[in-house]
C-alpha cells in the first residue's frame, strides 16, 4: 500500500485511543510527546503507562466500551483493542467522520502508521516500513542517530539564516537561483574541515554578490 509521508502538527489536538492495553500505551506515549490531548476509551486500563498518565492528568480515561460517538470532533483515532472486529468498527466510525485512523494491531488496515523518529532539532527524520517491520524501522532510526553528527545541525541553522537574509535582501524573482547556489555549496564539508565561521563567510559572499549585482 502506498503511503504519503507527512509531518502533522498534533499540539493540543484530540486523539482518541480505543483500547487500554500495551498497544494503546505505546501509541499514547508518542501522541503525548507530540503535544496531543489523549483520551482512552476502554473498560479497563491494563497498561501501566496509561494508568500513570491518567493518575497525572495527562491522559483522559472513559471507562467503558467504544461507541462511534466517541470520535465526534476528534482529530485522530487509534484502534488498539485486542479484538479485530472492534478495531474495524473504530476505523469505520473514523472514516464516516473524515477522521484518520491508525490500527495498532493491523497497521495495513488503517489509514496511517506512526514512524520511528529521530529528533535532532531542526531535523525530524521519520523511518517506516508501513507497519510491517517496526523493529527494523527503529533499528535504522538508531543507526541514523549514531551517524548524524552535530555539523548537520550547524549546517541547517546556517542555511536557515542565509535563507532569511536572501528573502530580506534579494527580490523575489532572483531568490530561487541564489538559494540553489547556496544549496550547491559544499558547506557541510567546510563546516567539518574548516569550521562554521568559514562556511558562514562563504554563504555571505554569495549573498553579497547577488545584492551587488542587482
């Protein structure tokens, strides 16, 4: 199944999880980390992390079986019960309301999957196998974490500042070519070999020439 990778803003948006077991706990942890409001609908909470979340008012618990109305006004749904029929009902209720649904037990049956992520601000690198081999996705994310040095963050910040300067000083029709020129510079190698000041000076020279040629 083809998947479109997306970065979704979840801060203060409501996600409902049907199921109070380990699968629901794992998904709740990722949603909470992204800043979402999490509501769990389940007769019982068998997962310790969910119980802790409820005790600390980080997770809202509705202690009963799922009903389709639980997805009214919801941004994201997670089907995480142990019963396939219930999970299918969650997905059907979500689809009827235009709500994206993740099936924690059968990822290919849902609309979305959660990727393994590597967060090195400003980078967020997502790795996914479409839910077929999540352990492999986690292993690759760890490998990338080990390979990604601090120079990448320096490079990203340098390029972000250069982009802002180009937008401020260069007319719109010429910005694209200047930004492409900056992207083609081997600034990452310069940072590694000669340091950030040298890389910043090379970027500044490109922008200065563009401004002088106006």
